[in-house]
């Protein structure tokens, strides 16, 4: 079965946020950490995986990403803190190295 992920990266607790979609969460987070992804996340040092959602449907993931991008910042912070109150980098908890 194939999974898709909507994820939120942060530069630090309550820092700059980035929302994306991927079919391989650990690989994508590692790319952000290694600054392989040029642009916004590299420029603002956004590389901590602080939130994610998993789905089996790519269209659901893309739709959810669009919704989250339009949310107010405080709504985004609320869902992050519900899942990850200490803003831990979930990449390492998911087995990333």
C-alpha cells in the first residue's frame, strides 16, 4: 500500500513554517535537512519535522496541504502542539538518521 504525507517543517519552536506533500516522509525530511531542496526552506533554515498527516490518497494529501496553507498561523501552531507539544524533530522519532 502506498502512503502520502502532508508535513510541516519549522525553523524552531514558533519559527518559520513550511507545509509540503510527499510520498516518502523520511526521505523528504532528510532532503530538507541536507539543504538539497533549494529555495524557501534552505533560505530560512527550515528543517525540523514538527507535524505530519498520513493518507492513502494522493488527492486527499494535496487537498489537505492546500487547506493548511490557507489556515491562520495560530491554527497551524495549535495542530502542531496537539501532536507535538514540545516541537520535537519527529524525523528522528520516525527512524531518520
